[in-house]
């Protein structure tokens, strides 16, 4: 729905700002109130993402060592503070940070698939199940292609 609203603004002849096109859509549609609303929506999305990512990351690491379980609240807070510090030190626009995040996310899928393919070979995980060789080969080809595409994407960003 939001896409169609933005499309309507652009089709209506609005010129978008190059430095922050998403915010300018809101500004063109609703003036200063729209611009401030966009800022509030982006802030809410950002803070919930950071809190969710922090909690999820620490939850995964809890299984590695009992000390992480004991200090999980402190570690979540440190994760959030570290994320905030990195954001403030970057001094980049929101658009460039979103592009970088998209590029990094392009490498997460091949890494995850590689881990799944490795796990499919471990007897302690899958028992007597044998993954067909053609599926292993096809999976590793997909990992290779996706890794290449993710690397090319990141190189064009930087």
C-alpha cells in the first residue's frame, strides 16, 4: 500500500530529493507534518530492529556459555550501545546505510545455505539420512553464485 502511495506522489509530478527520496515522498504528500511523520516512523522501525536484533543475537549466544546467560541483559544493552555508536560514527545518510545493509544481507543467505549443507552431512545431526549428491552439488553451486553476486554487489557499494 505504501508503495502505491509513493507511486501516486511520483506520478503526480513530485520531484524527489536525491539525498533522501523516501522522506521527500512524505514531504511532498503531506508537507512538514508528513516529513516529521516519516522521521518518527523510521525512528520506530530502527529502534525496534536494533532491540530485536540485539535480543535475538544474545539469545543465540546463550547456548554457548553459561556466563552469557547470566549477563544477557547487560550484553543486550551493550549490543544496542555499540550499534548506536557505530551509527553515530558513520555520519552517513539513511539511504546509504540502507544500501550497505542490503549489500551485507546479500551475503547472509549463501552463508546460511552453506551451513545447512554442511549440517546435512553430519551424522550427529541427520542420523542415517543421506542427502543426495546432486542436491549437494546444486546447493554448493547456488552458494558459489550467491556469494559471487553478493561480493560484486558489495564492491559496487564501496
